[in-house]
C-alpha cells in the first residue's frame, strides 16, 4: 500500500490543498493537476458524469505519478466504497453524513478486519498487482486510506460531535452550498447562521483531532478558512477555473475597440 502524504501532513497539523474534477477527464488530467502543484485531487461523481471505467483509469494515472486521488460519489452503499478503493483510490469523500451510526458503517466498509469489514482482493489496482502479504497490506491500508465525511445538512450539524468522535474518520469536509441550503439560507455563506455553523463544525473537528475541511471557490475564502483552522482544503474545480478565468480575461480583452462584444452575448 502506498504511503499517504496527505494523511501524514494532516497528522502533523499541516494544511493540504487539492482541487476537484468532474467534467474534464483525459489521459493528461492527473499530470496537469500535479504540475499545477496540488497535493491531491477529488474525482467527483456525485454531481458529474464519470462512470466507473473512467474513474478507474484516472485513478491508475494518479497512482502512477504519485498523486493522491480521492473519489466522491452520490452514494456509498453495498460494495461501492471498497470497489473504488480496489481501483486504487487513496481515500473517499462521503457526502451527506448525518450521524454517528452512519459514520461507523462507513468506517466498517472501508477498513479491513479487525478494524472493519472490508473484503480483501489481491493482484488488482490497489496493491499495484503485486499481491503483497495480507497482514502487511491490510494493516497499511487501514492506516493510510483517508476517510473524509461531509457535514452539509442541518442534521449533520446537530450530530457533529458524535460524527467526529467515530474512530477512523480523518477529515470533516463541509459542503457550504448544501449546508446553507439545508439551513434555509441557500447561497448565503456570509449569513451569521451559516458562519456560526461552519465555526461549530470546525471547532468540533479540531477538538476531536479530526482535520476540518472546506470547498472554496476564491482566494479570499481560502485564506479566511485556513486562518480559521481548515486543514483539508479543496480549491475550486476545473470548470470554475475555466469559466471564471475566461470571463475575467475576456472582460478585459473585449474592451479593445477591434473586438466584438461576443457572438453569444
């Protein structure tokens, strides 16, 4: 099992910075993310299209260049958590976690006995087809696999202390849009109620030795949440970079008198 430098950094109290990909998948995707300087990438299949075959070769590409790659999916029931790990994911992001019992079930699914109930397959992507000795491999996998649970609902907020108390949880990852929506304040991330909710989740996580995490889409927010204690930071996505960066640049370029206002304006 490959060592997980992201988990090593989090254990030392350091912050790590990744990004999220969902729409733009190509053989060069992982190389581009690493070249940009990110510590990790999240492949999002909760709100985006990539299927298991696409994710499989993205994970292979990430492993082959030493990029930490995690998967977020719309649901983690049955064999899906273990399947993504078998395909080579270095960890998983679990959306919409709302209680301690649900969190314990998650840990059971992704940890090998005696910690959990995950089944062992060998000579596959997660052991790089090498069939490592079972005891060494399962012990290492239990230690190095990252488990991040998302608190993004009012129910999760209320149960935050029991969620972060579950052994095996490495990070609590806030979905700010869904959290504000669940609190009846859609998109109002600066509303005092939403701000307080984020602070309460961060405080509960830090007190339990769990890394607070956040998905942000601009530099001021990234710096603000790092100051507030965020240690597992996901910065923007490839879509937001392309659309946002292009709009900013085009807005200036189109001020030139020789350029049309835009055929789609």
